[in-house]
């Protein structure tokens, strides 16, 4: 009987965590990118790379397991863009400005600081990179 109770409790815990995770993903998707109608504030010039047509800003944390991978993927896919990493645990105001709730949250800003895309999670970055192969607007 004790084993059955433990299995039931673990099953309920897994179900609750999965539901919370899905709700978090849905909330991130609802915020959307710049092309989905959300107007994000301009990126401060101090975070933009001079001379680059666009700058990728990756909001990371010290414990982010996928942030370095995302940085590498973006640098390889967009060699003419600059890639910058911002520690969201240090730059709290900047993270709040772009509603960073998960690392990596990635912004693509043009040379004027306008946010062109906002991607949440490594999955969104992968989808964007593969879609960009078919859309020369970002290449």
C-alpha cells in the first residue's frame, strides 16, 4: 500500500509540474516577438554592436545549460550579426524591460535598437534559425 501511495503522489507531482511548464510556455508565446504585434522598447545603444547590421542579445543566467549552445548557433547562422550575452541576474532592469522569465530569452535588434524578434527558450531559437534558412530577409 505504501508503494502505491508513493507512485500516486509522484504521478500527481509530475502532472502538476508538466501543467505549470506548459502554462509557462503558453505565456511566453503570448508575449510573442516584435512581428506579432508586441511593441518592445528600443535596446539601449550600449548593448548594440557598432558597425553590425543587427545584434543578438541573449539573456542568460549563471546556471543556464543551453545559453552557450544558443550563442554558438546564432554566431554560426548569422556571422555578420553581433552576438552579446547579458546576465539577467545582474541586469535586472533590462530583463524586466523585455519580460525575461526564462533563460535564454533572445532578442534580435537592428542597428537603431529596434527589436525585430524576441525568442524564448532554445527551441524558439532553433525554429527561427531553420526558418531563416528559407527567408533571406534575416540573412
